[in-house]
């Protein structure tokens, strides 16, 4: 199969494009012909080795996909060859910047017919992350006031739509060129972070969902009301302690399972969320996609349109 992979940690230049052996389905697994997969914010950090060394080389990045089952392993009864599925790799597994992947069947869900493979690949990991963060972790309620940092990014695009569906008042941040896009997702108030410091214009929030990290993440506690809660998913915000017992600091545990993928599908079917804006790449264009992701200034999702 064709794949983008690397054999040593480093900059985008370590990415190679070539042929690697096709995967085979182990017990409880299916092999999927990938039609679309996505670039996630963590991928370039894995490539450069800033998380931890990857367990083997050659290593293929990528955590989510949409495709068609082409092989069924022993013990799998819920899928057959030809089924259209989508999913998110288990924590510690990667490998969707390529044409095929073997996956635990339990981590796949039927792809809805109404959306394209590209749309579903764009929604998979961001949907799982937003559902676990907004519904399970922050337990956002109607009429809560929430600040969602990084509104034009993938996870925030889903989170804004979900928070509006729940009935919350949503404030978000982005750069000037993306203000209309973030408003279009449903945000009630959008702050241009280059023009205004959110700490001086936002206050009294019930919740903050930070997808940016660093100093922006630390600012969450300046805008929460007493009893408020903040959830952090960006690297650099690990172990961010609340400055006092007035606030709760949360780190969503984005585990992978079929029920949360089905919740994503349910939200799409309800008309609560639609796919973010996508920019398409071929596997040959992986270096370009990685550079754009690393810049952290683009809109929505970067998607591999595979076959
Ligand atoms: N814990 C988990 O399981 C998990 C799961 C998924 C993602 N993540 C992490 O969550 C973070 C977000 O990922 P993502 O894929 O949604 O997006 P991303 O690719 O990391 O970020 C892109 C977006 O960030 C915005 N941005 C950059 N600096 C900003 C700032 N100072 N204020 C507001 N917005 C800013 C950009 O908008 P502008 O161009 O307008 O600046 C751009 O749209 C990443 O760190 C990722 O690794 C964690």
C-alpha cells in the first residue's frame, strides 16, 4: 500500500512517501480501505518526537479515517466486507496517512450514508474529543456561558456547534480573517485575539474549553466565575492546576469507543453539527499538510483524499 511514513524523528523533511506491506486483520480486527483521513494537531509533535519516541519504524501518522472494510478477522461478527465505516485509532495506535489500516472492529462505527468519507474523516477525532470534553467532562448545560478558545480549529469548530445545540452562550477567539467563519459556526461573541486580550473583555463564565494551550490556557482562570470549570486539551496545558478551590481544572480523557462515535453520528443526524471547512491533500502532499498543521494557522481540518 502507499503510505507517508518516517524512519527517524525530525522536521517535515523526514517524511517519506512509498510502498509498505498491507496490514492483515488480527483477531477482533478488520482491515479498512481508507478513502479519507485527517491531520490532527498532535501529528507533527509525534513526528518530531516531542511526546515520546514512537515504538517502531517505519511509522505512519494519523488517528482517524473513513473507508470500506476489505478484510474481516476472526471473531468479528458486526462488520462484513464492503461495509462503510469510520473510526479513531486506539490510544497508542496510529497509521491513517496511507491506503489501508487494521483496526479493532470495536473502535469502528458504521459511516452515515448522508455524509461523504471526507466529511466523516473530518468529524471523527474532533467529534470524539468535543463530545468527551463538552458533554462528559465539562457537563455543559443550557444557559451556561462558555469561552471556547481557538474557534477556527478542528476540535473547537465541533465544540462551538455542540455548545450552541446544548443551549449555552458561546464566546470564542480567533484571528481577524476567521471571525465570520467562527460566527457561522454559531458563536454568539467572537474576539479577535490579536486586537483584544480575552481576559479584559470576558468574565463570569461557567466554563472554559481551551484548545490553544500555553498562556492562553492559563488565562482560563481569569474569566471563570466562582465554581467555574475549565477543560484543557492542548499540549502545554498538562497538569494545569486551578489557582484556588473556587475553580475546577479538568483534563478530558479522550478514550476511543464506538458509543462516542455513535454520539457523533447522532449529533450530525440531529442537524446539530456539520463538518468544518476542509482543505484537501493527497498522500504525496503530506509534507505540505504537516507544515500547515504545525503553523497552527488554518481553518477547520486538513484532509487526505485517498481513493
Ligand atoms: N487531548 C486529546 O485527546 C486531543 C484531541 C484532539 C486534539 N488535541 C489537541 O488540541 C489542540 C487543538 O487541536 P485542533 O486540531 O483542533 O487545532 P490546531 O490545529 O491545533 O489549531 C489550529 C487553530 O488554532 C487557532 N489558534 C492558534 N493560535 C490561537 C490563539 N492564540 N487564540 C485562538 N486561536 C488560535 C488557529 O486559528 P487562527 O488561524 O485564527 O489563529 C487555527 O484555526 C492541539 O494541541 C491538539 O494536539 C488533543
